[in-house]
């Protein structure tokens, strides 16, 4: 029935624009002396599914419309017939119209109407600031009186499709020998879409696809109580190490970053453009309706100095709300409420229009950002990854960033959305419920929207005196060449106000047995330990740029050798290790070692801490669900 609810708005607007009153049964009686109350039910001829929002017009002898009504969510309505009513006209978008003579309905016997689908009935419709209607029915003045650009939506009926979710391959990092590869370089990542998407699968009783599991996004989903920077740098570095829980002969190194907290009132003004996918694939309850909830949560956080425009796209793109101050929340919320889904998806055109809108209202030294909400199913128009990437990269250089919110299931295109966010210097999140939307736009308002450091890169140099080999846990899609670290033209990740980033390295200490393949000793290279009696295990170097800067700054941090069991490590370290452990199990990783669900539960159970928002408690429940599913399927 859900797909039929999407058409209800069309029927309501049709009544309004045609001047047809929607009246109750008491008002429908005209001059007849013996009116008959008639119950009408309307169903789909193919499967007998009730059709809500069906138009029922009461025709008089003069063939003029006297009144009308709509079927409810059960496909039912009541009309009152008298001697002036000669015909019922039953109409529904996408179905063949039926005309029923009323002279035989002299009693209250219920009328059941079976509508047949009409694949040719859906002509082009137009969505404007006033709503949605057929293009043929619109007078030219109807568009001229609206201050919004209109856009065309074709093929309004959403069609059921097979599961076509798409994920980029994740080829896990391998161990590297320090003597031949002493440097490890990568871009930081504050995205957390993978964790929320995994949660969706597990809550539905399914294990997630292996490539949907990005361990770094799982780790960085959680709040960590790292200390705010104390110097002029916007980001602080912290390091620690302990025995690796899934292989106790190895060590686990934690490298943590903390972005400076900024009070909401001190954040720069925002120039936001909501870019919303209203194509047919977004008609499901966990897509467009949840999009509206998410953006409403954000709108309620806006200040008078902030402004928002709304661009939508389906068959083509259009501006349905011009740039509007945050003080006019009612106007913004009303525009969101008017949106309905229908049509095929021309995402590239929508992104282009959104950037044009953002550029028209650019705020110097402000937060200029496009926030796209979609399932990623770009199937019409400018849709190639290359075209979209180049467009987004060019706008990024102008100071307009792109954040991406993913929704839904079945046709979800994670691979495309991840690329868009990476190229747009923005966050990528998957919204599977309202709580996730609230966290994104209420709890972490500053971190989500306000960049304090861009192009943040890390380079770790390992000391062969202590480290035989190492493996970066996750970040497979963020690896950089070593020479990219000092190249300020190389794009990297961005950090928002208050954001934290955690990276883990599994290291094989010197003297430990090596289970993984290695390389032959180099003939022409010298393998020298750091001079003297240094206890340094590694040096972390971080480069970052100011939000409007073009030249990077360097910050370094040294980690000294430290021997401790993971149970003695700080709470946040234990939690990060538990999440990484869980990710290895979900991937059935060749590097999972002795990892077990019991081990994850023990680690996480002892690392819950205050957990004010309940995310760590939820994690424990997800681990238990995965364990149950795994046992039922005989995996892991």
C-alpha cells in the first residue's frame, strides 16, 4: 500500500487547483427528497490492494461537478446520492478513469470499484512551490505567479526493483616490513556511514555485505573523550599502545586526533543548500519521510545569521525554496513538508543547480555547504562518477563543500555517495532512523557542518629498533603515497568542530614470530635503528590547512615504547579496540586472529563508561545480534 500513499498529495492538489470542494457526506445531499448514503471502496484490479487518495467526483445532470471526495488509507469513502447526481467519476493517477451511472443505486448497497492500471496515463507533471499537478492542466499564469523555478518529474509511479545495493571493494591492508616501508601515509576520515548501515542490516536479522564494512568508520562512529587542543593548532594528537586483543603477541597502537570545540554562538554564519532526491526510488517510508525529519532537526538548530535554500531533483532539477534566513523556520519547514517522491533521477543536474544556488549567496569566511540527501541511485542525466567528481572538485576550490546523507535500502549506492563526500570535503553519513538524524544535526551540529581544518593527512614513521612490521586497521580507501604528505595540492580529509578521529595500527614487535609473508632483505639499503638509546616506537606527523588556507602546517608527536595489557589501557582505547575486533569478525578478515564475539563483548562491556547517549550500549546489543545470526548461519 505504501507506494499508493505517494500519490495522495497529487489528488489533493488536483481538487484544489480545479476548484473542487472536498465535502463530507452531510454536505453532499442536494435537492433530492430521498438521498442515499453510499459506501465506496476502490481497489487495484490486479491485486485487490486498497487505493488511498482516489478522486471520486459526483456529476450532476448538467455534467458539472457538484462535489467530490477522496478515499481514505483503506481505499474507502462515503458519498450521498440524490436525484441530481447522475454519475460518479472515479479517477486515480496511473489508472484508467471509470464513470459509473448512479440510477441503479437506490439503496445503500456498498459499491466496489476495481481500477485498472494505465501505463500511458502518467504524462509529464510539474512540481512548483504550490505543489504537484499535471503539466497539461496548468495555466501559464500558475507558474508565473510562483517565485520558485519549476522542474519536471516523469514516470511518477515508483516501481518495485530487485536489490541493487552497490559497495566499493575493500581490499584489506596487509603487513608492511619496516626495513623496506618505514612510512605509512593516509588521509583522515570522519565518516561513519558504514556503522549505521551495518546496524540496519543487523537489526533486520542479516549480516552486512563484506564490502559494506569499513572498520575505520565503525571506530570513528563513537564519541571519545580526548582532550581539547591546548595550543594554537585546531587539532591535537594523542598516542598510546597496548597488547593487541586478537593477537597478544602483537601490539596495538592508537593514534587519536581531537578537533577544537567551538561554542555554537561562535560558529561562522552558514549558507546551506539542501539538495533532496525526490525521485520515485525515494518514496519509501525510510527514505523521503526520514529525509524530512532529518532536515527539520537541522532547521531547528539554525540561527538568524544562517540561511537555507532547498533544491530538489528527479527528472530534472528545481529550486523550491530560495535562500531563506534561519529566523524564518516556518517557511523552511513548510517547504520540506510539501515534498513528495516521483520520477527518475538526474542527480548531476541537481548537484549543479545546488552549487549555483550556494554560489549566489556565498558567505566569505562562512560555512558554504551543499547537503545532499539521496539513496544514490543516479540513473538519468549527468551520472558518471567522473563528471560528478570534476564538478564537485571545482566547487570545493571555491569554498563550497559537500556533505552527503544516505538513506534507504534495496537500491542504495554506497560506493557513489562515498566518492561524492570525499571529493566534496564533507561528511558522509547513513541515516537509518531519526535518532541518527538527531545525532548528526543536533548533538553534533558544529562537527557536522563547520570545518576547522581541511586536507588533514597523517604520516607515521616506524622505528625498526622496536617494530618489525605493521598493518593499518582500516582506511583502505584513504591511503596516500608517501610523497603526497608534503604535496599541498593533494586533497585529504577534513575535521569539524569537536570531531575526533582514531586510527589503529597492529604492529609486530622486533623478535616476535612473523606469521605473515615478508620480503627478502634489501641488498642496497641499510637497516639502522634510531641513534642512541631512544625509546621511540614511532613518530606521527600531521599536516592540515586552515579552512580557507592553501598552505599546510605541520604538527608532530612521538610515541615511546610502552608495555601494557589491553585491559589496563584507557577506556576509549578499549572501546576502539572492541569495535575494530568486531569489524574484523564481520569481514571474516584473514587478520582476525583469535577474535571472538565473546572477546568483543568483554572488551566493550568494560569500556562503556558514562555513555550518555547510549551508543556503546547499543553496540553491545548489535554484537549479540551478529553473534546469534552468525551461529544460525554457521559462520565465523
